[in-house]
C-alpha cells in the first residue's frame, strides 16, 4: 500500500498531462494552444468578466505570464479586457463573439476525448475516483489557507 501511495501523485500528474496533451492535439486545428483553450474554458465555466488576478489563480500561472497571453489573445480577437466596475485598479477579462462561437466546438472535442479515455471504466469506479480527487483538492486547499487553485 505504501508503494501505491508513493506513486499516486506522479500517476495523477502524468494522467492529467497526457489527457491535456491529447486534447491540445485535437484543438490545435481551431487555432487554440493549450493555454488559450484553458483560459476560454475557465471563462465559460466560471463566468465572463473575471478579474485577471482570479483568472491567473484558476489557470495556475503567474500574473505577468497571463498578461502576455491575454495581450496576444486580445490581438487575435478572442478576448477583451475592461476596467472593473467594482475596482478601477484591476481589469476584467471577457470573451468575444469569436470565443463564444468556438466554446461549443471545444466542448464537443473534449466530450469525445473523455468518452474515449474513460471507455470501459465502470460508473462506480468513476464516482469513487471523483470523490477521492475532490477530497484531495479540498485538503490541499485547506493546507493552502482555503484559496481556490
């Protein structure tokens, strides 16, 4: 059992990396790099108009890196940034019609890949895996001070 516990973190990271890599390959024809489609999915899931700082935390990248990426995505017509109505010191990120139009295609591609990757896995195994992953995330968030990562 100790060996399994030691291998768990690496296995989890490798599975997530492989899953993202396959999705990245399938979304590349849409003109989307992994960083871009992750940002678009975050905006579509959590609402348009999120603060840049919050988006950086959700995506897991540093603020300056996000700013450069947002600059390119804005230039390419995927996003626009606006002054926050609540706090003029920060900017909020909004999807353009171009981004909204491609979200459904991203979801279709992601759903097809998920179906392929999880084929043959029993529903109860998936429920157990999801429950365990949620527990791990919650504990990690508590160790971090309750922040969302």
